[in-house]
C-alpha cells in the first residue's frame, strides 16, 4: 500500500472517530493507528532478524529466487523471500544482488522503492565441461 493512502486512511479514521464519538473516538482511532504501526514495525524487525543469520548477498538458489520475483515487490518482500540481505552493487540506479553456490547471480534494480527489473546471470561453462558432453 502506498504511504499516502495509509496516512489518508489514518486521518480519515481519526476524523470519523471525532464526528461519531468526539474525543473518545479520536482516542480509539489513534490507538488503532498506533497498533497498526507497531504491527508493521514488528514485521520489519522479524524480517531483519531472520536475515541477520544469513551471509549477505547469498541465496540457496538464484534460479528459484528469479522465478519468484514479481515487478513491484518492495525490498522488504525480497528480503523475506531470500532470508538474506542483498549486496548493494550500485546506488544509481539502486541495484542489489544475490549469489548462490554455483555463482549464479540475480541483480535487482529498484525504482521508487519497488522492484523495477531484474536479471539472472549464470556462469559460463568451462571448455573442458563442454568437451565432455
């Protein structure tokens, strides 16, 4: 949800509380808004705690990560998916990368806090492996 929509709903809730119940309605609306903010904060802390135990920029399978990505995902959703913080490879455009054990890398380009595009790069097979086939 857009932050603008969230804050508009919060202001609307406070206004409705005031119109229907006066100051007790405002108190209840503010309590609901603060509770919602605490839930969001708790979710962010849980995601970061899970990611803290993993190496930075590592995923078990870059191919599986690539398959699960969707345009418009937030970085929080990506970190939840990977259970690892990404390596920031560029600040402009904001680019993050995750690598697996086979050196396959997924690079994500974020725009306005949302996933804009991504690319999976697999390592080239060596000449000896090609000759064996």
